[in-house]
């Protein structure tokens, strides 16, 4: 059942972060008593595609929130967004990166997608959905996988389908939930497999997987938004094309990655991965309905580490799951 339509006031409060602000009004024939140079105008993301002439927007760009890095990692801060680097891109790209807090290391993989018609239509769809329903995750978390895990540090890719659709769960990383929320059944089954697969693994009392992400585990959903309590509600709206592009980029431009494909959906999405360059691990989905048919006992976590070691890469510390960063 769809979530009831919210009041106009609550709708405006919820969607405010999906608007961008300009200090010079766009030519939309608005009346204002203020001086044009001092007027602050809020525009929905959809307007960006119609008024994104380079140099006409005075953007107030903000860097994404920094995430604490893995204390034993040799990588530099994976969320270090280089604003000087970002400024060389078109205005539309800079604005989208500011709204969605996209980590700029991922721009080589996704930047061209931002200007394509399907992405414009996708933004319009999600914007209308946020005006009428509760949508997860929050705008600032839709691309959190790009700030939690630097493009060049990716070692393992775990594919999910769409975000969790209950309150306070989804935050942009597949299978992960925010601290204070009980781990969902699929994640509990992942913990059960880890307990038998990784010596010394201690099952945490939470489901926050940021500790994996900062080590180079890309926790990527195929669809990046969802309507509250309505799974698959944002399917086939364009997110799949964007995430296919991400997978294709990693496949072509990286070597010796581990792809964990659980369930037929993930396996179909990863069907073009070059298995001569990468390790592809397949099993049934860890959901309670399927885990006993082959997920338990798959040993994917230890197999991933063995593969990384064989290619002189630091293995993942699957035990590193702090509650806070």
C-alpha cells in the first residue's frame, strides 16, 4: 500500500534539500522587491537542466561530510573531495555534486550520465515522488557510496537491489542500516556466514557497514531510491542505467576486483563482468527465504580475501564494524 500523501508544509520541508540555491535569479519572470544581485532563489533540481548555462549561476558549493577512514588503511582519505578539481566541470555537474554530495573521485565514472536525458527524467521523477511521499534515503545519502568508498580504493563490490523501505534504515549503502536500527534478516544471515567463514569474527550489535566501505567494499544498490514501505517502487526509472555505468566502468578500468553477486537479480546485472580480470562469486541471496539453499557455506568472504592477497592487495578486515564514524 502506498504511503499517504503528506501535507504541503511537510512536503516542502522534506524536499528542501533537493533544491539548489542561486544568488542571481534565473530568467523565470519572477517578481522580487529585492535587488536582483542580492536575491536568493531556490530552484528544484529539474530546473537545473533548463537553466544550466555555464557562468550564470553563482553556486555555493559544499564538500560532502568527511568519513573517518579505516585506521589501518594505506589509502588517503577516500572522501577528500577536491573542490578545485570539481570547478572545471560544467555548472550542472557541480550543482548536482553539491546537492547529492557526490564524491568527486567517482566523476570519471558518472559525470557524463548527469547530462543525459534519462537522468533528467529520473531527477524529475524522484523530485515529484519526494513532493508526495516519504522517500528513502535522504537526498544527502543517495550517493553516500561515493563518499564512503573512493573509486581508486575499490576492492570488493557487493550488489544490492533497492534501498530498505522502512524508517531510519537506508543511508545509501546496500545491506547497511544506520546505528540504532536492528539489522535486517538478510544482514543477520551475512553475519552468520561470516561467523563460520572468518576465524574470530564477532557479530556486532548493529547493522552499520561503513567499516567495510572505508576499506574498499563498494556497497552498491542497483536502484538508489525507494518510496516508503513500497519495495521496487523506483524500479525502471533510470537508476539501473546509472549503476550499470558504474559497474561497467569498474569492469573496464580496474583489475582484480571481487564481485559478490547474490541472487538472480545481482547475477544478471553483473553478467558482463570480465571474469579473466576479476573474481566473480555467485550464490543465492542471503534472505531468509533463500539463504539455506546455498548462501550459508559459500565462504565468499574468505575467498575474497584469498584472492586479494594473491594479487598483492590488502585483505578486508570483516571484523572492522565500528558503530560510529
